[in-house]
C-alpha cells in the first residue's frame, strides 16, 4: 500500500513538473525595439564595427557604386537570468556584426535595406528591429544588402 502511494505521489509531481516545463519552454515573445539606440550602444561598447555603415530599410544612403548581394543572419544568445531587452540587445549586436563582417569579406563598406526577418516574417522599419525572446534564448534574424558605397 505504501508503495502505491509513493507511485501516485511521484506521478503527480511528474505531471505538475511537466506542466511548468512545457509552459516555460513554449514562451516566444516578439519584441519590437529601437534599432538606432541599440546601434549607438553597440558602437560605444565596441560590439559593432564603426567602419561598415548601416542603413535600415527606408533610410537614405549615399549612392551605391556596386551591389554585392543580399545576405541573412540569425543570431541567438543565452537569455537565462537576463531581461528580454538585454538578451535581444546582445543578439542584435551579434547579428549586425555578422552582416558587417560579411560586407568586409565581400569587399563592401555598407549594409543597406536592413530588415528583421524573425521566423521568416519580414519586418521593415527605418528605426526598429524585431527580436524573439524565450525563457532560455533570445534571437534576432536580419537580412540586408551588402554594397560598396561611393
């Protein structure tokens, strides 16, 4: 009889625990955040390169001398024990820097028409980007056109 109560108690604890885990792991909150503020902070922290110019969709830029292709990046960061905004900012820094490094490797000096592309849902803004934040991971997906500006 005691063995039966232990088994029932174990199953109840397991069931309650699985409800918490499945609810926590399913969180995927989409945030729309200020791209220009994040770029300024990234430059100040040295997380974003200053020698590759960045222009989000709709922002004016100098004339293009040579287009070098559209490229995508999808960066994640550990969100454990961070606010969604902090996790999103670190993922954004990584995504932007990835586009900048691609521009340098392709012979470009700028990335233009940058758009968010989280879960293949395009979001176009001159001032904002989107980030998905869960319990353990924050992620930013961007796409942009690498160019050589005049």
